[in-house]
């Protein structure tokens, strides 16, 4: 049944990546997104704005991205078989 979908309301559309977005995760009040453009964006979820855009070590698209519990590190996994870790600076 699609009745649950009728209860959803679009709040905002977030646009910053130049490729397909493969990963979206909440980290407290922030969002972390990873994309085929090989970048990670850190967002202020309530404001819908990018506070940081990180280049990564990946030579191909990012499959997943997550932020450490203290928010200081972003880890990524990509199609190139690598896992990367970047300092998160807002």
C-alpha cells in the first residue's frame, strides 16, 4: 500500500553534487552525502546548505560515506576498492 507515501511532505531539495548521489546519512544535525563526482558534502540539515565539500582519494564514484561519532573524520568507500578517511572541517 502507498498510503504511507501520502503522509510525506517534501521539505527541501539539496543540490550540490555534479553526479549521482549514492550515500546520504544523518550525523546529529548534519547530513553527509557521497557522490559519483568523488566528493563528499557536509550539510546543515535544517538549513539545507553545504558547509563543506571534501575532495576524496577516490578515482571512481563513492559508494558510501559516514562521519565519526565526534564529527571530526569522514570515511568513504568507493568503486576503486579504497576506503578513505578525511578530516571534516566546517
